[in-house]
């Protein structure tokens, strides 16, 4: 059974509470998602480490119940003051 967007978002936000999560179901089948995740927790981390943090948040579901996840991560932009 595919995962829904709410469950994916909840798992990510449980692990990264400040995260901004944007998901797009690429095929409308609940199996192929594109995700953008922004979090302060990513500061000082490499892109690989950031992705590992998101995959860890999804608790082994990527490649299983969540067939494919195209992932983009970033840190929050500083506001100009």
C-alpha cells in the first residue's frame, strides 16, 4: 500500500520539527514523490548528510512502501535586515 503525503510529512517533521516540507506526487500513484525539505538542522551538514537525515526520518520506507523519492534539501535563507 502506498504512502500518503500526510504520513511522509509527519515522519519528516517528527524527526526535524522545524522542517518546511513540500511534496509532489509525480505520478499520482502514491509511490513516486518529489520532496523539498528545508531545516535549520541541515546547517553545517553536507548534502549527503542532509539526505541521510531525511531517509532516516522515513524509517526505511524508501525503496519499499515508498517506491521512489526525488529529494532536494536546503537550509533556511537568512532574511535581509
